[in-house]
């Protein structure tokens, strides 16, 4: 075998440097495209999973709010003349005092006031009496100095129940007072009986701390009403600065209101009163104007709520415009956008009504995805007693 044949065979057994460089280049190009595909796929996966989490939070937030608002007004709405009455109360224990001041209404909307805090707050109030709650007629004049109410019947009242005394016609200076049923059995009038509801201050922890000084100076007439809250069910729904739906609760134990974080990724809450202004049992107006009279509160038959949930995934590109709240037609709408200060008004006969849900108070808001949940919540206890 000659030398040329031997060298030719040797060259056929290996690869040249050029061939190796081409192979490496092809491998790098392939790896690059595979990495790009995986990167994009992972981005879609994160967008989908975080979007799903936001949808779950939004749906649960709306469900929780809806369930609470539907039950609002139990034990309160049956006396429409008392709706809107300003309530005051003081809970006292050794070395500790808690004051309460609120409006006697099933639902109170506190509109968002500034562009940096545009979310509304919803305060829901109802009786938490374990058995039943029925209004009780006062049959004798109750002077501010008295420590019991003479009533037609105290059926259903128990020692420890939290009650509200409401005048026949309230004013800003003749309002409602919250007290606890506490007795002194050494005296007949201050013993809970069929015709007596006592509120003895005593030494027990109760809502009788500042009685009788917080009673109206003229006391209560014999046409006043007692409302039995049992245990207080007063909850305030609001959106925190970190994008969480939170609930602030006032309890009958007199502790300072506690705040509980409920659902994350909730960035905006907006609400409107649904009013029946002509008493035909049909909502004809939606707005957030707080009523100032008992008659005005009696017109509120429903609440319309919108909750905006945001995905936790920040996208590289701009992916969102200002969300919209599409309100169905059939009722006049007046809506104020706290972020811009603009008012949107729609006539009852309008074909469409789109309300802006401005979220530009959030950092890089356009780089996140949003989902709007809305519903109309009827106030059942108001409707049943209207």
C-alpha cells in the first residue's frame, strides 16, 4: 500500500476544524431558538396562572361581599323611620374605652375621595341576634337619667344583648343610642322582665359606659323604638394600599375594630346605591349620593358593586387600557370618578353606559392585566319590609 492511500484513509477518519466550528454554530443557534421558545412559553404560563389567581380572588371577593350585603338590614329595616339615624355608643371596661359612631342603615357607601385612593368603602350593618330580632315599642317616656325602658313586650331580649334606642323622628341632635341589656335584680324596674328592658351601667363590661350622658338630653318619648342587634354585625369592606380586600369589624365585645385581610390582587372597589324613587318596586336611579333623611334611605333597595382584580404578573409591554364598568340600561346613572374628578351621567333610556374604572394610581398600571366583576345586590330585608 502506498503512502498516499494511507494518508487518504487517515483524513477520512476525522473532522476538520471548519467542520467542528460549523457544528458548534449550529448547536448554539438551535439552543438559542429552544431557549426563546421556552422563555415565551414560560411567560404565557405565568400570565395564565397569575391571571387565574386574580380571577379566583375577584370571584370570591364579590361572592363574600354579595352574601353579606344581601343579609344587611336584618333587625333594622323593619323600622323605616329609624333608617339613617346617627348612632353613638361607648363600651367601657377597666382601663379601656371604645367609642362607636355610625349610621343606622343596612349599607353605607363611602366614596373614594382622592386620585391616589379612588376605591369606595362599603359598611354593612345588621342584627346578629341568634334567634330573631323584632322591633320593640317603648310605652313610657324615658328620661335621659333613667336606667330602664318600659316596653310593650321584651319577648326575645336577653341580658347582654346590644340594642339601639331610636326616636320616632330622629334629627342630628336627637339621634340613636346603643346600649347593653344589663340588670340590677335588687330593684324591680332594673330587672329584665316582660315590660322592662334595663341598661344599668354597673361594673360589668358593656356598652353602657357613658350612659346616661350620651342619651339625647330630652330622653326618648313613648313612641320610640328599641332595635335588638343581639351581637353587632357591622363590617366595613375596603381596599388596602397594597391591593387587598380587607374587612374591619365592630363586635359586641367592645374591642377596638379589627381588620382582616381577605383577598389579595383586588385593586379597586366601586359601588352605587340603587334607588326606587317613585315607590313602584323598580330601581330607577343609580348613584353614590348618601341619603340625608329616613325617607331617602327607604328608597335604597339595592347596591350595584364593581370589583377590579389585577394579575400579579407584570408584563414587559403595555397590555391594558382603563377598565370599564358597563352598567345595564333601564335606570338613570350618575357616577363620579375619584381619580379624574369627572362625572358620567347616563339617562334611563341610554343604549349603553360605560363607567371608567381608573386604576392609574397604581405603579405601571398599564403593564398589568385586569378583570372586572360586577353585580346588583338586592337588599332583601329592605324589600321585604317596604
